[in-house]
C-alpha cells in the first residue's frame, strides 16, 4: 500500500518513539521529527521522505552537526513501483558508513504499519543483517542495546546547534505539527508565546506590555507586542496595546493551542465559551468584562 504524502510516515514513527519513552514533537527548527527521552536526555532527529533521495541523505548529514542521533526514514512500498525498486541493502550499508540510522515503514490495508530497523546510528555498533531487519516486536530490544550511546559533543557549532534545538523543543507545550509538512503554518515556540499574549489582551482588554508579561510569564512580551510579527496586536497609545481582529482570528485558527493555555491560565477561564462577537467591539478592541484579570 503506497502512501500519497510524506506526512503519513509521521504517526507510526511518532508512536514508535513514544513507546520507547520519548517525548516527540514535529518540525522543530526544520527537523521532521525530534524525540527527547527525559530519563537520560537522549536526543534523536528523524528526517523522512517517501523515497530515499540524495537531498534526504544530505539533510541527515547536516543534522549530525547538532550532535544528536540521526535517523533517515522512508516508506517500504510493497507494490511493483516506487520505493519497491530501491536497494535497501545498499542504502543500509551507506548509512552505516555515514553513522546514520536507517528505518523503513511498510503500510498495509488491514493492519498497522510495520517499522523495520536496517541500521543503528552508533559508532562501533554491530551491524544488523540487511536481510533480516528488525520488526516492531523487536524494537524495544534494539533500543536497549543502544542505551548510553548518545553524547552531545562539547564546544563549537555542534553544542550551539543542540542547545537551540532543545530550547525550541522544550518551549513548546505540545506536538501540534505533523512531520514532513510543507506550506502549512507551524506552531513554534514564538507562535505559542504570541497566542499567550493575544489571549491576555482578549481576556483583559488593552493593557501595558508589563501587565501582559505578568499574566503570561513571557519575558519578551514587550518586543513581541512592538514587533507585531503576525499582525495580531494594535497599539492604542504609548505603552498600551490591544488585540487586533487578526489576533482574534489567530486564537480561533490555533484553537487547540489556545485551549491548552486557557486551561493553564486561571484568568483565562471561560474564554472558550465566549461569544467572540460579543467579546469584541466593532473596531476589534476587547471590551473586557467578567473575565478581566
């Protein structure tokens, strides 16, 4: 069963790493899938494509600069076209030489996808027989043999790359994207902070950047309101901002994220039950009311 989109690879790959104790998020600083295991801070990057290509290989090599464990994942097509003709044995050997992990996902019409591990991304690791890749029931065993193999390199560009990746990963409240997405607005840490600021202004009416910072905990609330990257805010007067109609639309567009922060902020309780037309005046400025902090 051939897939139509690269994004279809993400759910089974995410489920695999979640089952191994990882927290998984998609599209973190351009990486299709990033997995972090809290128990030992092991960091994994997975780059996905429907078929194995040179751009995918180069992308994997670039991700190695972060010091993370890097995997390449493609579909294993069982039909007589597409990925069926790829030489997985040779590709596995190539990945081994480059210290990249290699896995495939096979899709079926009547049963769950099967993940096969062809090569572990480990220095000095025993190579897996290409003719007998690991299946889903053996993945836990394969993971156990790789324990303790990941170390973030100290110094230089590698350390900085890992730090930025981890900062973006940890600053997100959840996994709202799908790995392999293109031409789609992503939920980044910056967008989440913008949602928090917009929510404060929607619930509390026009206020100062300092008050927004106090309500949301966003340390850079002032610069976010001033820069207004998404066009969600409106400067009412010096030192006072309100939410713009675009901001109200943004809260609705990213409703899943808005609901997460509504639940976390006591002062935002009841926001989801509001009638947006009644909560905002015709000029887009919040009228405030019972939900004011």
